[in-house]
C-alpha cells in the first residue's frame, strides 16, 4: 500500500480532561492512497497529539474526530469530519506500531478481513483507522441460541475463507474465537476478521509454535499437552471446529467453569453431536475436531467440503430475528464473555 506524506495539520482538543495540554499540536498525515501488499517501513515521525485522556474528551485529529473510548484508552470511535463516515481508531506507541501491525503489512487485502483505512503518525503515537463493525459473532450466536445450517454455512464460509487467506500468506492467527469475527453490515450477512494483532508472522514454511496463546474454550489438545511445539495452522483449524460446532449446536463442544476439568475434556477430545444436524454437517465437524492435528482438514480444504457447497447453493430460509430466543436457557448455551477474563488470558 502506498503511503504519502501530507503537509502538517492542526490537532484540536475539545472537552475537559484532567491534565492540561496544548490546544494545537502538529501532526503529519500519512494517507493510504490505494490497496496494495504492504506499507512503507520508513514512515517518519512528525509531532503527535497525546493519547486522548481517559476522562474522555473529543479530539480532532486531521480529518477525524475521536469520540468515546470503545476499549481501554487505546481504541476509540471515530468520525470523518467531512463525510460523516464512522470508523474505529486504534492508538499505538510509535515505537511499537509496526510490530503490532506486522501482519497487515505482509497480507494482501481480503473482503473478510478488516482493513486499515488510514494511518496518522506522530512523534510518540500512531493513529490507525479501521472500518467499523456491527456486532460480533459471539453475541449473535448467543442471542440466536444456534443458527440454521444454511445461515451458519454462509457465515462460516466467510470465516474459513479469512483464515485460509491468512494461512496461505504465512500467518497463524492463534487467538481464533467467535468474538474475533464481526459483521461488516447492519443486516449481518457479511463477516470479517476484526483484528490481526494477535497473529504470528511465520518465517518460511515451518508453522511450529510453542507458546500457549488463545481462548481456553477454543484451544486445541496439542497446545495443552505441555512441552514441545505444535502446528499453528492445525491449532487454528481446531478453533474453527469449535466455532462451527457452537454456531450449529448453540454451546461449546467443551465447556466447564473449572479450568482443570475444561482442559481435561479438551485433551480427551470427546464431544456429542445432536441428531438434528445433517450428516454432512456432522462430517465436517468431526473432520476438524480431531485430536490428531495431522488428520484435520486444512482451512483451504474446509472451503471445499460438501456441506459448505450444498448449503451455499440452497436458497436462504426465513428464521428468527437477531436477538430473539429463549433468554432463560442462555446459561446452558454459549456463555457470556468473561469466564474469569478468559482464564486470565490463558494464564498469560
């Protein structure tokens, strides 16, 4: 992706904050002018505004207004001043932003992966603007309880397509889960991978990893086996299987509030499938939730499975609207996000 340097622009801050700052600070705007394969590694470092204060004030950064924080003090809702387009702005330390965004720099554009819209750089901060989303898959499945097979196939095909594109380009995602996939449009028909910041960029063809990284409910048996390395791509595929199972059944294949019991269930790899699922759906789930990683389908092979082909060819069927369901039984289905903050981020 080509990035050009523009003339310095003013930064204006509005609202109260706990610390006084200068009303105007210079920032150089680096605009992404067209889609391409990578960003320039030498982007310079003009003068930045400070990160918007945690007490919340509106900041005018170039052509954007940074509004309320969405996550901590580094993710904000943003609006383009002229067009009114709403985006998400992530704020990084200037010394680490290239490392944090390394996966984006080596990956070509894909319709099911959230894209960087623009980057503004300063001396201490990098402001990276992304497309906004319309809710995540975890909340959607939890509200619907479970999805019809035709609907699940259309959404899961997009999920698997994003993962296959990453795997084809030497990226292992590691922290795959439903919450990482968000809707691009309000009618919730288009899905995209929200972030690549947890992805691991491979060096060469070897995808061996050794770190324990990911959400406990989605982690594969080999990651829990202790010592030694494991295939990053195969571990991602296991997580895809957990996602598909949850979309179709309405609960995790392996779930327990006690970490030891949860991991014991995952290591055994035993799960049940309801008779209501079609044989092709059951076949695909069993083909990816295999204890032996060498026997799992690859992400690219998942896209060629007959269940996806037959479901995608079928006309969509009417179903319950998003948000309707038997709320009283949610505690037995997909749990709300927390689970002791995902078991303290999988033991850090």
